[in-house]
């Protein structure tokens, strides 16, 4: 299958030449290639964060190739791989360290996988620390030029690929609050919304008003569809653009207010009828 599009996700940042060099290698060998940047702002070495970002984005990426590079084990025995999905409509290229696994699952699962062991397709390099430039980009260009995925190297058992690192929610019981859901923050976006690893279906058995337990801090938050539904100064659980619940505030940073970060644990319980002391109510002053 001939592909023309390649999407990129890395932890390279934009302060160095790494992204420009990666694109240049692709365009030099495959001038017809269309390139989309998913992000180059993954935190350095954060395989888990990169894998979640890629999984969120993959359903919107055009048919073609994805190069994902968050690779703290670059140059070691970790495998460089290409994974075919969706009947060949997509090929994900990157390190076999769990980075690709959640996106592969979102795309319907791996159909075939290959180790990028055919070194004749790679660039000669003075060192082993820039696999994006020397291995992933030239292999992608080869595929963009009509090359067969079978030629990139040895075929692998898809069950041997490194699994993803996405956390799963669990059940929790508390003497004071009863049965609840234990979850964690998987992503804090630019606006300070804290996405949890639970969707609305995971708490469908609970009322729309939930007790949010953050260690010793206990808050009330209602499940809402928009930020504007959250009272000023109050906390809400917004169903975000990916269908997950996100701890949010209206025009304020929930992460900053709650001192929350990625991997922090959050417990959700049904909320009773008592008022929430943390809410701020709008008031007016008149003569």
C-alpha cells in the first residue's frame, strides 16, 4: 500500500535541530511526503506520557505512517520496530518500549510487526544515539516510496511486543464514604485540566455529584459537559474531548489549585446532600 502521510511525535522539543533534521531526512528521500506534527513537547524520557498522547491522537491521524520517538534506551538492546495496523492503512514506527502499544490497541491491534533489522535501509551514523534520524526516518521514507514493510527486517511475534503503561482504575472502599473508584491523573493540559483514567461510564452507577478525595483534601464536583457550567471557584468533572473525566475549573487551573500532577491518585465517591464548603457563590452588592 502506497502511503504519502507521516505523523511525528517526539520528546525532542523545538530548541535543537533534531525535529528539523528528522523531517529533512524524510523529505530528502521522499519529496512527496506530507508531514504532520502531533507534538514534540512530550516531557523528556516520559514514555508513559508519550504513549497516552499518541493514543489520544491516533484516531484523528490520516492514513499512513507514524514515527513516535520517546526513547531513553536508544542505542541499547531495545528493538526498533514497525507495527502494521488496520489492514495496512497504518504503520507505527518507533522503539519497542511500550510507547506504541496504546495507540496500536486504539487502532484495532497489531496485525504484523517487524524489527528494523535491515541495516541497508538505515543511514550510516557516527554514533548510536539518534535513531530518529538514522533508523526511523529512512525506513519511513522507504515505505513512503512504495517499499514493502516485509523488507524492513525480521518479522516478530506481535505478542512479544512491549505492552503499554496505561493505568487502570480500581475499586476502593472507605469507612466514611463507602464504595468508590480509585483513579489517577493521566494528563494535565495547558489549561490545568486534570484528565483522569476514568470515563463517564465508569461512574455511571453514581450520582452526578461526586466526592473527590485527594489525600486529606475532600471536594465536591458535579459531572458537567462544559466548563461554563462550573461555578466560579468550584471544582467540576468535565467530560472532555476524549470522553474521559477531567477535574476542571472555569477559567482557572485545577492542577494549580489542587496541587495535582500526572500519576497523582484521586478517589471518587458518591456525594451526600451536605453543602460543599469549597464552593464560591456569585454575590451582588447594591444600595
